[in-house]
C-alpha cells in the first residue's frame, strides 16, 4: 500500500459491494478519484466542524437502484442511498467546471437528521472527466 493510499484512502470498492451493484444493474463505476469533503456548520453527536476540508480518494458507482460513493481511510460510505429515498430532497448534485462533480448535502432539509442531532452541510467534490454524465445519470433516476 502506498503513502497516498494510507493518507487519503484506497478509493476502491470492496468485491462484495461491486458484486451487489452488478446484480442491481451496474451503470457506471470509477475508482481512485481525487475528492474533498468540506464541512460547513456541521454538528453531529460528538462532532463540530466548520470549514474543515478532508482530501481523499473515492470510488463512485451508479447502479439502476442506487448511488454509492466510498472513500477515505477505511473506505467509509459517504453516499449509499437508493434513488427512491426521500433523503435526496436534501441533496443537490451539479457540475463545477468540466471535471468536478459536486454533491451538497444540507441536513436542515432532512427530517431524520434533526431528530438524530445532525445539522449543517457537507459538500463532496469529486474530480472526474465524467462529471456531466454522472449528473445526467443521477437526474434520470431521481427525477
């Protein structure tokens, strides 16, 4: 494992997750993408971040049923939600420039987040030449 993988995570999907996504009808997969996670006025039990930016490597996949983004040290799920989830009302997905996918999550627009003591915003910015295609695939499935 290289130093970059240790610092920013591997940015790969686990074989079990890849197999599950393939069974769901895998549409697109990209791995080892450069990304940042930015917290704005973020609060969760035991956590308080404002302006914190975390660089990482991520894997991104779209199946017919869900969007998955895994990354960081220990390859945590940043996003793993079916397209019919009501949580998508709290998420904006867009393109910045030619090669940056931006996923902004506003927890104030998510009812269960408030009940769990979570508030603020998180922005996931992923560098990929397929950013526009990913947004199109996402919007076609979410509406």
